[in-house]
C-alpha cells in the first residue's frame, strides 16, 4: 500500500496523530517529531498502562520518534533534512507558526519540490478566526454538532468522544491519499488543508442541507433524529435498545402489543408521528420495558426490523460481531508489555484481511526519542555531527 512513502509528522493532540496513525497503518514510514518534553498526549488523561498514557498509545502506533528542539538552529536544520527526504509533511500548528519556524511554503518548496503538505487547523489558514485556539470541543460547538445533541429542554451536548478531531483526522488522511494518488500525474508540491470546522460541518450534510433549503433549524430530540420516528433508543428491563422502524410502524406496534396505535391510519404518515413524537415515545417505552434487551432484539431481528442493543464499551468488546471483526488488537510495548487497542476500520479482500494481518511487522507507539539516532543516520548525518546536535540539545535520544 503506502510502503516506501515517508511522512514527517509535526502534529500533536488528536486530529493530526490520528491521521498519521492511519497512514502508518497503511504502511507509510511515519517519523514523529516531538519536542524535548514529548507530545502532549504523553501526559494527557488519567488512564495509564504502565508508564504510558492510553491517550498516547491510542494514536501513535506505527511511528518512529525523534526529539527535535525546533527553537534551535540545529533542530531546524535537522527538520529541513527530514523534509527534503519526505513525501508528506503533516502539521497542526496554528496558522503562521510554520512561517515563524522558518518553514514557509516557499521554503518547503525549495527543500522538496515534490512534497505534499497537509495542514490541520481549527478554522482554516485564511479564516477570520485563524489565530484562535481550537480543539475538539470547539469543533463540535462551532459546527453546530453539539446543538443537535442532548435533550430538547437541556443544553447543547458535545459527544462523549472527540468526534470533531477524529473526523478531521479522517479527512486529512483522505486528502493526503488523494494527493499521493494524483502525484503520479503531477509531481509538483501540493498543499492541502483540513479544519475542525469544515470536517465537522461537512459531516452534518443532511441536517445542513435541510436548514439551507427550508430555513428550519433542526433542534435537539434526545437520542432521536429530527427527520424520522421511531429512530431512537428505548428502555428495556435491563438496559437499552435502538430501534429504527420508520417503514415498519404497524408491525412494530403489533409486536409490542400496541394494537390501538397500529390501528390508527393517521400514524402511517411520518409527519403525524413527528408531531406526536413525545407521547408516542412514552407509549413505546412503556412497552419495551417489558422485555430484556436480548429478548427484544431477538424478536425485532426475527421480524427483520432495524434494531440492536445499546452497548457500553464492556458490551462492545463482548459482542461477537466485534470479536469476529478482529477490531481488538494487541501490541507489545517495551514500557508496558502487551497492551490492547482498536484497529483501523478498513478490511482488504480477498480474504477480508485487517490491517493488523496485512502489516505483520506493526510497531507499538514509540518511546520518546526512541528512534532519534537511526533517523539521523538515515538522513545522512555523520556521527560527529550527531554528537554535536545532541550536545547542543538540538536533538535528543531519550529511550525509556
């Protein structure tokens, strides 16, 4: 796949590292450039495996780490050498930082006329908000995503996972892959940019198109969706179940013993059901509480209705569908021993092989500066120069 492609990764937090982890999963050689105190993810969160944060372990497999102090002239010289030998550069500094470091577009073109540069930011390189800080929370709120999530009479509710960051990382990876594919026809320098705002808003394509053409602002409907009913989660005796029965209204009501609702001809009209959403949900919820989650899902599935259990993460990894898909992976790490994580989503045929199966030599996330010396050697630095770079703290070799 991407074997032979070299990526210089200047990114941190989530969106950039998620993008470059995907590129590494696809076979690229990803060189993770870290400051002397390491990527912020190495100290983020309260969850650890051994000495390593699960935050960092989740997004940095299949990468090699080099410590470079870009505040020093020697550090900038090392980065310039790496850029000259790379196919892709990924960065998620605020707009203008690369220029201040001495790596403007003109300088990057001079270093490598065939380089693909992917810039990830909160709002975009030319946005009026270009100088504002932005992380996932801001991506979810300024895009409108949080306004669609939560109870009708409650506050806007960002998702419990960093969806804006992950969507941005996915879009950045897609952009890099597209640029690599087009490079066969045009070997010139290419710059692509992806923002938290554009990535998250573009994911709201149905909701945004509805508003743009009707002027009606979609609101919050708890766990439901504004376009259809039932398309929601309902309580059971021991948990929750998701049901989408827009085209199976009468059959659902009959299955749940709600014959009076099944007999109402007006409820065959989606508009009527949406107007009476709250009352209808109360009736359905009263009926679904009579079942266990497993029993209700089995009955709904036997009737070929859109349905499924609502898992917490413990339930997710006990589900046969997840187990059969091989989405739980294990890697060996020098500081943690064996640890588990989640594989990338694509599967490749024939054989439906996962990336884990495809890439037999997959690497665990690197220790800080673990690969500094080998990367410098590959870049053509002689031992004397490497010693001087380390002595001046332009680079560091800090295994463990």
